[in-house]
């Protein structure tokens, strides 16, 4: 987890000699020179995420942003995931995502359409229904293999997919063994997930996968100025199980039972194909994504510096700690009900 990286320490000046012919054509199409691009990246971003900085191209009528990963050597896969996901979605003529306008793999810079709008703060019934419709369109994309990155998918069933996720979480858990009480609780939850999945094995037998976002938090769900739902931030995209994407959505947005019900009614109605095992898998994936989120936070807090270097960094670690307390409470509640 690399949120503590500083842009000025992580990025090197762009080397024009490293650019491919197709990357040079991308710059020309955008009306940029190497010097223009370097000047842009030396300036101040108008937005910052955990892994990337966002710059706006000036004097560009088509409203374009440059998404620049802070640590190219470690985060290049994130950049590639987002690029592939946006291209795949655009081929399906989906309007609920920004258009990709070019990718400089050698510099880990992705150019996208700038969405004029704001993150959604309140999810009322109408907004929930619109979000459900947007995700149903995305999850109706058929992919008959799973995995990350999108270009190297694995043939297998949803059972294989679940087992791979459980193995990954067990491996991550071994790196967070400093807190034995939390470790014991997580191990118990993972065993429950495995047992309950075995009891619902028929729900995991097919190999129908789709494109999943897996980071559907409020900052990545925008209300555009023309009143549409637009989903951004596709760097964690993969080919996977739609039920896991929805489980992560419910966790990130802290939906209550009524909101979940409203979402699922509209979501099922809008899906292009029926999925009889969806509800059973969703119930199994909800504790799984909770464990995943807890382990992510524990790993991140291991990197917390003694003194933060910026207000943004201080706010980040405060937010992670507060969310971890909430999620550990949810984990204990889950176990108490089993």
C-alpha cells in the first residue's frame, strides 16, 4: 500500500526517448509536446487520490484530464487496469464512465474525459435506483474468465474464483500477525465463509464473470452537471464476480438494509441476464470484502510515519484509523451472530 508516496520524490522527469510511436501520436492528438507535458506535471494538481494525482489540460476544448500515478514502477498495473477497463466499457457504448483519450504506459499517465460534476453525498431512493441501473449495465458485460490484470484472465468457475480470493486473504493475513486478537477473528470469519460457500456450492458452479470496479466509494460515484451517474476511478478493475462488487459497494457506502433492498430490486430488474445464485453469493461476499478492507487498512497503518508531512497525509491516516474501528466493530457483530 503506497499512499504515503510523495509525488516529487516518486516521479522522474519524462524521457522523450522512452516514448513509443503510438505514445507520440497520442500526445500529438492532444496537442501536447514533451515540454508541455513535463510542465503540466511539474505544476499543482487539482485533485489527489491515494495513488494518483489529477491534472487538467489547459486550453483544451474537449475537457481532458491527465491521471498520473505517483509511483510508476509500483503502480503501473493500476494504470493499465484503468486503461483496459475504460476501453472495454467504451466498446460496449456505455455512457456511465469517462472516455479514455490515450495512455502513456512508459510514463504511467492516462488521459481521460473530464467529468463535470460532484461526488454524491446522499443516496436517496432515486439516486440508488440510478446507480443500480448504471451498475447493471456494466455488470451485463460477459467475460468467461476472471482475474487481475484484465488481460491475463484465468479459466475457472466462481468456486475457483472464491477459493483464489480466500487464498489471497490468508496470505495477506500472514503479513498482519502483529495483532493476534484481530488475526484470530479474521481466521474465524474466513473459515465461516468457506463452510457457508460449501453449503451453497450450486451458486458458485458457473463461469459467468464480468467487469468489476471494486472501489465504489463516494469519491468514485459522480453526479454530472447533466444529471447522470458517472463512475470513475477504475484502477482496481478486474474480471470478477458481480456479487463481490456489490458487496464492496454496500460496505463502502455504508448502506442500511432498506437501501440494500432498494438497490437490489432495481439492479436485478436491469440485468441483461438472470443470476439465480447472486443473492447467496452476495451474502458470502459481504464478510469477505469486510476482511479485505480491514487487512488493507492494517497494512497501510504499518507504513504510518511518526510525523506526517502534509495535511492531506494526516487526514488520510486519521480516516483509515476511524474506518478501521468501525469495520472491526462490524466484524465482531458478524461473529456474534454466527
